[in-house]
C-alpha cells in the first residue's frame, strides 16, 4: 500500500535502486513472449516497451492525498487482511 501510494500511482516504477513489484518494468511488444504465473516475462524474445500506469496522478495535491489515504489504510492492514485468504 505504501509503494502504491507513493510511487506506482504517480507513474514512478523505479526509485532509489528499487523497482515496482506490481508488474515487470518492461512489457512485451510481440505476441510470442510467455508470462509466468506472476505476470512477469522471464524469457522475453522481443525488446519490449517500458510499462506505465494507465492513469498516473500528475497533480501533486491528488498524489499526496492518495498517498495519505494509502498510508492510513496500510496502518489497518492487520485487521483488514484475512490471515488465511491474504
């Protein structure tokens, strides 16, 4: 939740030596690459193209508001996430 609010939602997928774990940094551009069960492409056959968020938050105010909301929800993760279902 913290990474989603601070980086991913703003279209930032690499920061301070860390990369987004929601999706691969490069997505395939051909129809021959096969993805694994996590949605990543371990054996890409093409050059690929950079991944991007469909609707990144460009406004600093909206980005900060979303980051605050994600931080608040992350504080309640222990009570909101079912231990068996995840």
